């Protein structure tokens, strides 16, 4: 189950890469029952003005998710946002052992959003699985940076790196990589 909020269509595009029929947050937020149950639940949303849109915050606050695997994909330009504050709103973060951390590689470095998140969120004892898109630099030093920012977490060193020129054709590579990790049953 994938929920999305989009203003430009970019987040809808990403959501459709993950699930054929993603659910629009604006279309479900006014429902009386906001309890969702599925094996995997994801949220795809943009970052506007250094934070996620108010409707996404409201949805996260009001909804309850019964799932084995919860993830968020945040899209944005080159400015960081309130990632740590958003992570604090994810009340069940402690109940997850595996964190898939996806990001664009900006100028051979992590986006500022992830620096903020990783500096202010304790992921001790968790397994962090990085994946990235890039314009030619692969992971650069980003995996080492994640290890430095989260020294008490296990950071998978063989994450998935996809060139921006290959994103549209990467579905099979992503599926093979995820199943090859043996982390999700």
C-alpha cells in the first residue's frame, strides 16, 4: 500500500513505480476511518519550504498503520527540510529493525535533509540499507558518512546505486536487489 501527495506529479510518478494503484492522501484524509493494514505501507511526499506539506503531517498524525514494514520517500530540490521533526512523528520507529534509506547523491554527498535526520535520530541497533540515485558519482562517501553519523547501527555496505539515466528502467534491478538482501520475508 502506497500513499502519496503531489503538487507537480513527481511524487505520483514515484508512487506508481512502487505500486500500480497508489492512494492519494488528499482523497482519503477526510475519511472517518484512517486505519490501514497491509504487509508494507509507504508514503511518498515532497518537501516544500523546508517541511512536508501540512496535509501530509495531518495524515501522519491522524492515521494508524498496521504493517510489518513502513517507509517514507521524500522528494525535494537541494534544500534540507524538517526530516528529524518528521521522524519524531513516526511513533512506531522503534518497532522497526530495518530502515531503507533512499536519497539522491548531491555533489558526492548526502543531502542536507539526511544529515539533519541522521544527526538527530538515534537508529542504534537498527540495520540501515542505503540506496541512491546519482548523476555519475555512485555512492561516493555517503555510506561511510552514514556509518559515521550512526555508529551504533549496522549499515549495509552493498546498497543499490542507480544512475539518473537508468531510473526509468531500474524496476527489475530494484526487485532483484531487495530480494537478494534476504532482509524482508
